[in-house]
C-alpha cells in the first residue's frame, strides 16, 4: 500500500485527539521515517504542511534560521490564529539574537549553578510529606508546582500569584484543550484573553520594578536596552510571557513523562537508586523519551530543497522532534529506555538559533527532582489512568494518579 493510502487510514501526522487518547503515534512516525521522511501533508489538522520526521533533516533546517523562519507561525496545530505578539521564540535573525542576548546570561550554566541550593530546597519541600502507599495526582502535587515555583522566583513574581500564573500559561500554551477554556470561547479567544490578562498583570509589576529595581528577571527585562533603545512596553511584556510560558508545561511534562517511564521500567529506577552517577544521563534519556515539545513549525523564506523535496517559499515545515528522538539512524534501540545512553543527541530542546534558553534550568529541575525522589522512594505505580492534554504542539500529561512505594518521608536527601 502506498504511504498516501496508508495515511488515510491512520491518525493524522499531528493529531491533538490522538495525542490526548494515546500519546504520540510512534508507529506511524516510524513508518514515515522509513518511507517518506519529508512528506507533504495535505489534509487533517494544520494542513497543508511538510512533516519532517528524521533527525538529520530537522537538524539541517534548524541550523538555517535565515532560510527557515520561526515567524509568523510557530505551531503547526494550535490556537495560533491569534495575531503574533512577537515573543523571542517567534523572532528571526537579526532581531532574534539581539533579544536573546538580553537574558542569556541569566540562563547560562554558571548562573543556573548558583540556583542549585534553592531548587534542591524547593524540591525538598514538594517531596517532604510524600507518605508511603498514599495515592495522589503527581502532576498537581509535584510536576506542575516545581517549574512554576522556580521561574516565579527567578522572575520575582509574588508567591501568592504563582497559581494564577499557572492558569494563564495553561490557557496560553494549551488553549486547544477544552478544559482550559471558558464556556463559549474558541481556542484563539482563550489564548488572546490569557495574553491580555497576563500583560495587564506584568505591566503593573514592570512599573513597580522600574520604580524599585530588584535582582530579578522582571527588573532585568524592564531595564533592558536593544541597540541603545529602551524596550517598548509591549516587547517587555512579550518577554515575560515567553519566560513564563516556555518553561512550565514543558518541564512539567518531562517530570511526569519521566516518572511514567520509570514506572514502566522499574529496573531502570532500581538502577538509578543503586548508581546515582547515572543521574545526568538518566535526565537526558528522560528528555529524549518524553520529548515534551512534539513539534514546532518553520516557514520557508525562499524556494528550497530538503531531503530531496522541493519546498516553496511560504510553505510550512513541521519539525517533529518527538519522531527524531526515536530515529533509528541516530539512536541504538530507540524504543528502549536506557538511563546510561551515551551519546544521546536528542532534540528535546530543539537545535541551533532557538535552542532552548532554559535548557540548563530544566536539567537542574529534573536532576534535583529525580535525585531526591530516588533517595526517598523505592518505586511508584499508577493508581488510575493517565490523562493527556488535547494539544498539537505538546505531548502533555494532565493528570497522573500514582502511589509511591517505600517512601522514606522527611529527612531523606
Ligand atoms: C524540559 C523542559 C523544556 C523543554 C523540553 C523545552 C523545549 C524547547 C524547545 C523545543 C524550544 C525551541 C527550539 C527551536 O525552536 O528550535 C525551546 C525554546 C525556548 N525555551 Fe525551552 N524547553 C524546556 C524548558 C524551558 C525552561 C525551564 C525555560 C525557562 C524560561 C525555557 C525557555 C525557553 C525559551 C525562552 C525559548 C525560546 C528561545 C529562543 O527562541 O531563542 N524552556 N524550548
């Protein structure tokens, strides 16, 4: 059967309903990698677009930011009919580099190392009262609060507002899920409202920091200058938005996707407990395995050939990181969860010009969490079904009821 006929009988290449029902359609993507690695998708959500499923082409495209633009469309399937508001991730060269520089030092390995004690402390608080045998939603109790707390502190947002920040980011990055929408709203309306409310909130904080600067990201961005000029208010607000939105759902899903991987592979959990030196490679494998960002889009700036296909200026390419991270050309036994995998050239953080600004921070959060969890619990099991978010850009877990086994309680770590 030709691949086009086979596709008609399969879920769409990027299908929010399928992501919500079963997670990523790895069987289909494996077939595309083998038979049609640069495929023109003509129907289904987000169509038309080119689906890139192999590691090599995704790397190639990501390394040519002048030819393949992040603006105007970052999501292949999403609520992104809303007019672009010009966040860092939707910018292109040369503007992109100028804006990235403004905060890159705050996310450098050195700056992130300084946060280790505080992140370990936050993780310790979150895990402190994990009782043995008790069932709870791991997303609500651990995976969601950790990244919110960390970025909330870095920004300098008052603690009592973290929950509200969390709600706005859900509405921003997962407006396609009906649970995050108000009645009668379309995904685009939900997203636009969340942006408005978030902007109003940050506008006040920005004013406050201009009056009374502090050592935080709110102040850094409020006082920033690009080529000698102050940032326009809306540019500063868009910057806050991307800092809040980019790191929450993603890190949350690496955390819950990671625990799910360990629940499905208990021997890997026992090995991590016995060999703490494997922590770093285990974190990379969790990132590869979970790949929280399923895909981002690029738009061809000119007529160009990729993987033997002619792509016309203006056409959209879907970079399927979640497929690249199972590419048998790059990873030995890609469907095995190996916490000692080295090298591990996964694309969970993308590649090139837009490589995740928060990658070191996300790694720190993941290692602190799995390090302390491994000290505290002998294992974990699911106590109910895993519920997934209906979204086309993220592979996201909404609820994951678990029970920890042999929890050591407070004092461990
Ligand atoms: C496991 C967690 C995370 C994953 C999987 C992830 C993934 C990604 C991906 C795939 C990209 C885009 C790459 C591209 O377009 O080429 C990105 C960009 C970005 N990420 Fe992350 N991210 C994570 C955590 C974070 C955190 C904690 C922050 C903190 C603020 C953050 C901030 C950003 C920003 C600001 C960008 C845009 C960078 C640019 O356009 O130059 N991310 N991330």
